[in-house]
C-alpha cells in the first residue's frame, strides 16, 4: 500500500512540475487580464467592465441548493461540512465535488448574477493547503483548476488567496508536516530540498505567529512555492486577482499588533515577488471583519503596495448603532477607504444573528446597492444567502456604456483629522503595546465619537440625497459645515420627496444616472442594528440638463419595471405610501442600454 501511494504521488509530482512549466509558456491571454482603473473599476485589457459580485466562501457548495442525486450524496456523505450550516444540511468542499456537481452550482450562481467567487488555498477547511513548505500542492492545484475550467463558460472569475493562513501551514504546525506535507513529496524531491525546506521537513522546525513574518526560512520557502504557484496562475484566466491570505493580522481571536509592522514589511515583499512574475495581476489584502474599526487600512495598503483593498465587515463589529444601520455603515466605510485606495468588500454579512431571515434580505440589498452606487468596483459577501439580490445589479452594470466611469461627487467632506484620532490606538483603554488584543479594542473603537461623526455625515448624505466624497488631505467642507448644509443650495439632479433616502451615481462620460431609494427605520436585534422597511410617500423629481431622457423605475420588492419618457424637469409620482425599494435609471434617449423596457 505504501509503495502504491508513493507511486501515485510521484506521478502527481511530475504532472505538477509539467503543469507549472506549461503555465509559464501559456500565459493568460491579454484580453482576459483584469486591471484596476484609477476610477476604482475593474476592466479587462480590452476595456470590458468587470464587476465582481457575489463572493461567498467559494470552496464550499451548499447541499440545500445543489440537489444531489442519492448516488452523489452517498459519495460525499463522509465529507459533509456542517460548521457553516444556515440551512440545516451543510456543505461539501470543491475537493469532493464532481464536475457535474460543480457545473450545476456555477450555473445556478450565474443565473442569479454572481460573477465572482473567493477561494481559500486549502481543502476541506483544514490544513491541506497549496503551500507545502516550498512546493505547490499538486492535488489541490488540480481541484482548483477544475473549478476554474468549469466556471469559465458562466463568466465566473475568482479572487484567489495565494498563501494559506499562517496557522494552517507546516511552518507553524508540526502536525501539518507529518499529515499533509511529507506524503506529497517524492523521495527524489526529499533528496534535493533547499536548506530552508530541510529545516521544516527534516529537522521539524516550527515558528510562532510572532516569528512567522520575520523568519528567513519561512520567506525562502514561500518564494520557492510562489515560483511554482505563479507560473500556474499565469495560465488560469479565471483568476482576476490575488489576495495575500485571509484576514491578515488576526489569529482567529485577537489582533496581532506586536507583529503588525513586521507583517506589513513581509506583505510588501510578497507583493513584490508576485509583481516580478505577474506585473499586471491585481493584488489585494484583507483584514478581519471589523470594517474600518480594526486595523488602519491605509497604513497597510500604502506600505504593501497592493492595487486595491478588500475589507471584511460583519454585523455587530463595524460601528452600527441605534442611529445608523449596518448597511449604511458598510457604505460609509467604503467611502472612507475609497478616499485613498480603490476597495470593495471581500466578505460581508449579517451573520450568526438574531435578525429574522426575512429582514436580513434588506441589509444585503442595501449594502450591495449603496456600495456600488458609492463607486465601489464590486461587492462580495460570505454565506450563500440571498443570491437573487445580485440579479438586478448584474443586469444594470452589464448594460452600462463601454466607457462608463463613476463621476466623483462634487461635494467633498474633509475627515483627515477625525480619521487620524480614531486610529490612534493608544487613546483606547483596551490597547496594550506589545500584547495581542481581543474584541474589546474593537468595541471601544466602534463607539469613538470621531468615526461616529463620519458615519453620521454619510447618513445625512442619504437623507439629503446628495452624494459625498471623503478626503483625508484635500480641500472640502468640514464635518461641522456639512452638518449645517442647506440642501437647497446643492444642485440635485434627482430628488426623493416624502422621506425616502436616496443614493445616486452619475456616469462621468455619459448623460446617465443610477439611483437607489429606500425607506428604513433602524431596529436593534441585540448588537445588530439593521434597516427595517418603513412606509412613506414617494415622488421623484428630476432636474437634468436640457435634452430628451428615458427612465426605468425598478421595484426591487415587487419585481416590476416601469419605463417612462421624461423631460429634464419631470416628476414621477411613485406611491402615496410604500416601503418598497427602488432603482431608478435615467439616461439620454440616445443611449442604448440592454435593459428590460429601455427600448420600448
């Protein structure tokens, strides 16, 4: 049995080396490569707009949605994962999914408007990872390659974490060496290990989390692994961007502030290594799910040299309270981050929550539209709930003119001083220099008056129906000046009358506006504060430049679309009283948009 197993891995090792060498020769076609523009939007090199929508934990498939046959269920029964149950049935890993099962899942995702999944470099939510102490895991590589290939006809791309979380690697876990690393090496490979590999594989060296980002053997092995992994990625057109590893600076329960500066330097070296091999590949980093209220993203992203930022945010951890709901806080945090670097959420969710399921939907809907209409390049969530909420965002953004670019709001609010005070951690009693710190620091930062004043400014912009941009160093109004702003002084091409909140985005290159309208009351469920639909009258008044326009009013709650030919100063009376959510698209009649009802 041992001899047979060795033979199998010897063949796999040969095929892995062949695949890596082939990948280097067959790079991703230039037309398939994705780039991040200065406007924060993602496009292929041929200029096609790509908006990553969906995300999810892409390694797992929910049994409640993929309808396995009895034979398929019997095969995967030993490997059903139940830790993320929200539907009572559990999940299976890509590792255990057949091509047919993957195809059914990707087809369903695409039908709901999902264009992106986020992949972990591991199998079965364990320590079977891509980096085997300096060697690319050949079996896991093939699993992910199958997923990329099957997803391609459906237009689904992947945000791939290129490195495992430190605690899952053989550098930290001796158990990982014995169980997953050694069995993947042939005798020939073991005979020609590099000195750094030898220390971990033969000499059983291990490092602590504090040492991980400064140990030269760890970095040497990682570069050896990356040489193979990046050659492989170069031949995978469905990988649109690389993430360093999941939620940097977090060990599962604590912030690792004593290692922060060392990890930032390590991250910069990893980014340089990636860029030397794949100079056009977008690279990002993520932080744990506190939104803006954990680490300072600008400190990390400036020094690391990433192309965009991938924040995570979860209900109860990001700063929402009785005055502002979680979705609005998520969008406000995006506006803060976009003041310095393009960003869009890599994980988001009302997760492990007492909020009733029928009300959770509205937070998902709000967050998607508020973030996209604030100029985010995409939106990714964590669990597979409410996938259908991506149908209309996908339709709308796929129909935009080829040269679409979000116009920066004319009203700019300065927040540099408030932001700096907020992220001065020494101000908080929970912060102890030299110590790993738990959730108590985040709880104190959420309540800080500086960040709450910034969130309040965004909430007011929704109430006024006036988009705002935040700036750290540029010219603009102060928070106090914006709080006293007379809305009548502001030119508003779209106004909501009757109490609805309004967010809208103007295309910088075309006479086209996209708006989202909602009516919400903030309701608390424990520490989770969400926006609950609240009835109000709604009329929409336009004040546009001279011309002839079309308008589509999409009732997201009822699934209805109404088309209008409108004058520049038209008024659309929607309802005497409603709590439904709406998207309004207004554009010049000359624009050709592939949307239901636009041409009629």
